[in-house]
C-alpha cells in the first residue's frame, strides 16, 4: 500500500492529501450517498437521521411540558397526553439514544482511529442504516395508525389489550434492534481484525474500548428484545398466551424479558458517552489520560454487570424478597466501575492545563450531571427507598440526569469535538459557549425540580396533579424551553459553520489519536499512507503551529508505517 | 490449517479495505460467529419461556408431549444431521475446487431441508385438524378422528403401549373428579408465592401414575411448541434461500477459483439451525 511517494515529509504529506477530493465531494447526487459503503458517509447520514429523531422526540417533550403547565387540561386531552409521553419515550429511546453515539460518531471515527480504510463489513454497515430507516418508518407510521399509549416499555397486559398501534410500534423497534445488532457486530469484527501495527489492545484509544463494550451489549442483549417484541406481536395477533393470564401466561415474565434487554440497553446508551469523555478530558486537560487500564477494564465490567441487574426495575412487582436483595446488591456494584471512571477523569484533570473550549464545557457538564444521576441511582437501588420513590418523578429525573445529562451532553461534546474533522469547518466558539451554558441551566431547571417533586410524591406519567405541585411543574416547563432555546442556537451556529465557518486544520485540538492525522474532512480512503499507532494519549508529541492554527506532530514519521519500499 | 485456507482463498477478490484475503476471510468468519451468538440469544428467550413454564407446570409438558410423534421427530433429526453432513461436505468441495461435487452437495442439502419442512408440515397439519394449537386457538376435538386420542399420536407409536389410552370420557371424568383443575380458569399463582408447580407434589405424582388427565393450561405446551418449532422453521426456510443463492453462485462460477468463504458461512449457519433442532427434539418430544 505504501507508495513510493510516501517519503516521510511530515507537514507536506498532510498538505498533499488536502487536495480537493475528500469524502464529501467524492461522489455527487443523492444516490451516491444512499448507496455508499463509505463509513464516513454512513456516519453522516446516521447523524442527520438521528438528530431529526431527536428533534421529533424533543417536540413531543415540549408539548408534554406545556400540557403540565396547569393541573387538569391545558392544551390536550388525557388520551393525547398518554400518547405523547409514549411517543416521546419510544422515539428518544429506540430512534435516537440507542443508535445515537455508536452509529454516528462511532461509524465516523472508529475506522479513522484504527488508521483503517473502512469498517470490516461495509455492506452490513449500509444494511444497518437501511434497517434503521425501515424501522423508523414503521415506528413513526404507528403514530398515524393509532399512536401507542402504553409508555415506551409496552408492559403487558395493557399492551396486549389496548387498541392502539402497539403491533406497528413494536415491529418498528424489532427492526431497529437488528440495525443495532449489525452495527455492534461490525464494530466487534473491526476492532478485532483491523487494528493497525503498534495498536495492541491496551494501546487502543479509550473511545474504542467504550464502543467495543457497547457492541458486546448490543450483540448479546438486543436479540432478547427481538424475541420479546416478537412474542408481544404474536400475543396480539395470534394469542399465544405466554404473557396473558387469561390463557395461562404470566405478564410479569414480560417484564423480566423486557428488562433483561432494556437494562443493558441503558449501558448501550451511557458507555459510548463515557468513551467520548475519556478522549475529551485528556485532550482538553493537555495531559495523558490517568489510569488507562482502569478505564478500559471498567467499560468491560459495566458491560458484564449490566446483564445482572435487570430485576431492580421490578422491586414492586411481587418478586421474592431474596431476589430483590440480590438485585439490589448487584445494582450497587455497578457504582464501582462508574466511579472508577469518574475518579480517573478527575485525576486526569488534576494539574492539567484545562482549556474551556466547547467540547470541554460539555465534558465538565457531564461530570457534574452524571454524578447526580449516578448517585440518585443508588437511592433507587435501595429497596426501602425505592418503594417510596417507585414510579414518581424522582425516577424520571434520575433517568434524565443519566441519559440526557450523561449521554446527550457527552454526545454534544463529541459532536463539537469531531465536527471540524467531519465537515472541515470550525463553528463559532462564542455561540457554542452560550448554547452550552443555556443547555446546562435549562437542563437543571427542568429536571432538578423533578427530583423535588418526586420525593414529595408526584407520580410519573400523570396527566393531572395536586395544586401544591404547580410551582415545580411550571419551573420545569420554563427550564425545558430554555433548553430548547439552547438547542436552536446550536442548530443555528452549526449549520452556519457548514457554509461560512473557518476552514478547519487537520488537528484543531491537539488530539494524538490517528483520526487527527488525516485531513479535515478526511480523504475518501481516509489516509494517504499506512498508519502505525503509538500511544494515543501522548499529547507531548504534538506542537501548536500558528500558521495553520492547528497542531502538528513533532515527528510525523512516528505514526507512519515504514516499509522496505520507502528506502 | 490456516495456510491451506489462506492458499485456497486466493481466488477471491480482496475488498479495498483489507490487506489480504486471509484478513477478509477471518473477518467474515468472526462476524458469522458473532451473528450465531445473537441467534442463540434470540432463541434463548424462547428456551427461557420453556424453562419457566416447564418448571412451574411440569404436568402440562408431560401431558402435551404425548400428542407429538417421536418417530417423526426422530426422522427429522436424522434428516437434519444428514443435511449438516452434506453442508460440511460442500465446504470441503469448495476448498478443493470440486465444483461438481459442490453443486451436488448444495442440492442435497436443499433436498434434505425440504424433506424436513415436509415432515413438519405433516405434523402441523395433524395438530391443526385436532385443534391442538397455540393458546388463543386451542380447541382440542379429538372425538372427530376415532375413539381415542391415541390416533393423534400417530400410527407408528401404537407400540408405545405404556401410554394409557386417553378418551374424552376419561378426561371429563378426571376433570370432574378434580374440581381444582378447572381448565377454563387460570390457575396462575401470584409470583410472590413462588413456583406452584414445583411445590405441589400431587401434580408431580400425576405423571408417574401414567394416567393422562388434561391439566389446567395444557394450551401453554402447544403455544411453546408452535413458537419454538415455528421460529426454527423460519430459519430453515431462510437456510433454503441461502443454499439456493449458493447454487446460483456456483453455476455462475464464483467458486471456480477456490473462494469458499460464502459456502463456509452458510454452512456455519446451517449447523446452528441443525443444533437448535436437536435441542427442540429433546425438549419437546422426549419429555419422559
């Protein structure tokens, strides 16, 4: 592969590849996108699709918060409200947050970090995207057929008896599950088989460890959701009676099946966020990551423990006391690897030269919000406290602190970090900071009030509420609109950057992982030369070059694979 | 081993993102194994459902399995094992570039698969006639076909003399004698009280006396039976499609250069389908 032209000329090489041909301009027309096998284009298509779902789910959320401005009816009937919160949950979970980081940033960045030309199975990658489109279409079509009102968990027996379009929605989620399995399978194979020379398992960037752990869960847990949803569909269409007590079945068995997937699924959501965090914290603290092996192993530990804690969703379902105790104890044990990560990130920041650029603002937000989300998880894992807090707004707030404060915030950090690489343009740093601030304030206003409400006994999913909760609900609704304002500003400056942003250098932040060694945006085949991996966190190997407003390697040949042909 | 595989895979066009044919082959193989893992977990949900209901209501499974024909199940097991042999042989033929043998083996595998589905269709038909269907459609009407339900079990198993002949009358009598076992009423216990089936010695005793009384919720067995064999059958049909595709590839000359990855992957899938059937045979047909 290494052509005779690849003399180790360093900066020249980088400039040389910065010819006009990059992956964005390589082919023209919509079909060159829809049928591309290029991981970068698939990643960008996923990004558009997933952010559209996020917008849709966000609109549902704003509608819900508006309805809750006053007790009783504000803008919609109770039936519509039930459908709205179900759609908000289902769209956000199945369309947005589960595929979210792996399918977008993972697809784009993973092969680049490996110095590879593509993922191992590019056709499967495209199939995954198409399955996502089909699944999303079926799921969204259910809104037209008769929007589901069961909540995103589709609990039996209500889900087998309601006349809303549960079948369409669950079939959509079933198809989306296969999309997720294919993505995970692809990443496992790619990481196993396509690492470059010099990249042993423990010299992989931690982003890859996080994505790899996520992929393990995707592959092992998602099939169980598949069969569960298939059984639910069979229950509704044929009456197989597995979950129907009238036919000798057991509705609680559905909960076991559902949470056997859906608890690991929350780690499908959070692990890639933690993966991004390790990159951001190290780069923007200007320091080598602290405790590399601990962070790597803790990802694997979280992936394995995630399969052993599903029963904590069912403390009040009539499970035996012994099972409750075991599940409670195992739930606490998840706190250990999570805390290991947080402490290592803090230790990385200690005495670092911290740059408060937009990605780092999100990383700091993550630390703050995830700590609250994680610690309130321990409240809910304690049996006695959970009996009081079960099905209250406290659970809603905890979930959003972890999933929004954790995953979405880290996702935003990742988007800001890799945006220059993806599109070759810098966004407005000033507006990015304004938006990050609004999102942080709006988020806390929205959800911290829900902790208070919940601990005072406000049940979740209720249409109506007692007068004394009005102030909390109104504060929460105001917060949600502040949050929305932050997102609109973000959409504005990011879209603006695409047309009018400053051209991005190859390495604007000083990251030492391989994706920064190619041009921004990358060439169609990613790298001109064959790459060799060094220490992914050796930030001292880079220096700031004011002439290109970016970082360059002090010794560019250190990441190039030297072959006999060169000399 | 890998040297030979590498050597014989040389005829394959290497995709642009791989360094060599071996890396491409190894990637495909790992991908296939991971996919088979997901398949096992996919079926795993049904195996768990089986375990839960058999653990809680063993009498339902003992009762239900008498309506399956062990000989037909065994026949299908033999058919699938033979098809696994021909599938493995096809891989070997592809490696050795024996295209004629490859086509023959693929064809034989497809024939076996159709044979399996034929026997399965015959069995399903019998269940359909007697209303021995999944819970929602469960409506046994054994009197339509002979005096006893013994015929449902099938002619070949007539020598299974130790199975008591069950008539509608004995069932009705038995139900009247045991008012607790009202088939029209769900007897599911609250989960907090633990698995009732295991805690009830009289029910365990029932299958030792060999007098077959229709227990409550007998339909659960047939739900599980149709779900498991149905999902397996869909996989067999998928396998037929995959082998048909291989046959087209072979006719087109894709394997002339010794490129056997596709044959190997489909065969791996087929072995899993075979293996799952062996478990289904043991768990559904051979209960005592």
